[in-house]
C-alpha cells in the first residue's frame, strides 16, 4: 500500500502543474539520478553494441539524451490523458490507415517498440475507433497496477491483455471476434526466436508473426517521435508488413520476426535518444 500511496501522491502533484512543466521536471531528475544507477552501465553497453564506431564523446552525448528522454516519457505517462486531450500536441501520420482499419479493413496486428512516450500509440489506436486488445505487463504491486490501469482508462484504453499465456489466449479470442491486437516487440523474450538486431542475435517474441500468419492478416508497425523538447509528438502508422505462408510454419514465423527486428532497428538508428536503452535486450553473456 505504501507504493500505491506514493504513486497517488506523485500523480496528484503532477496534476498541479502544466504538462510541459511535468515533462521538464522528469527530464531534470533523470539526467541527474540516472547516471548514478546500474541501469546507466546497461545503457552504455547497449549503445556500444548498437553503435560500435561511435566515440566516447558521442556515447556520452547519447547517454545524456536518453536519460532526458526517459525522464520526460515516464513523467508524461502519468498525465497522458491531458496530453491526448490537447489535440495540438499530437500529429498522426497515417490517420487514414487507422480510420480504414476501424471501418472494417481490420483486424491487424499492431507492433511497435518502447519509443519516446510509447503509450500514445495505444491512445491513437483507440481514439481512431479501432477495437483493439492492448497488451501490457502487469505491475508487481497489484494496487499500483490497478491505478495504472485506471490511468489508461482515462485516455481510452478499455481492452487489456496481460502478457503471458492467458493474455495470449485473450488476444486469440479478440482476433476471432474481429478485434485488432497491439504488442510491443522490442524487448528480450527468453525462449523466443533468435534474430539479428544491430548485428547480434536477440531473442524475440514470435507472437505477432504467429498471429499474423494464423489469421492471414497484416502486421502494422507504428512509432512515435517527440517534436522538439516539449510534450508534442508525431505518431506514425507505417506501411504494413505482409507475411507469406509458404507451408513451412517455423521458417515463416522466423521471417516475420526478422522483419520486425529490422523495423525496430531502423527506427532506433533514426532516433537513438528515444529508445528504451536501459533494458538488457541481448543475451546475458553480452553483459558479462
């Protein structure tokens, strides 16, 4: 309950200030605290994996930039309903694609990664009228988890599918009902399929490719970009990934995973400061 009370206090305090002030405060705090944590070493290792030719000065700059971005994005998530309500803060590149899916061109499998304030993509999907099961990782503290779900409800997310076996079953049931599904596919998945990511093999969840092949539907990648230094964003609906069913199920799924990893890598290379670098994305031996 103590963690939940602290969460409530932070949310209450954040709502006393403007959106940009909350974002700036998060950036200021993480720029100072982040480099003192063990996560800083993880982020540095990841950056050196992704950009082996970068010098120390460039790595230092990227480390500072990703802490700034992470501070902004985590602080913005607790007031996301205010950001979504202010239409001047959001641009959607591909709004017609979302409208077509909502009008009957779906279902589809949405995929993305932890780019900038990534929850905005879920908000854009549901705001466009797309019935969609949004996957999420439940918080360890059930009281905090309930509050996070309530916050998501404020900006329109109604259909939740927790990660894990039961969540996968709910996604399948949703697809059978004609609902789309949305998954983050950029984090380590032990037991997943090994596919290249920045030149190293990374274990990746096969779920999106599996669902797309099973139901014969496209994978629709999305991303979000920060515009400048404030809480303003561009949400992009990218060209769909169409997977071919050749009869070799395992090979077809692996092809899908490789194409998704390729999408993630391209987006990270384009805007490296906006990815979630503090996650141990590659096998454990890489960090030893």
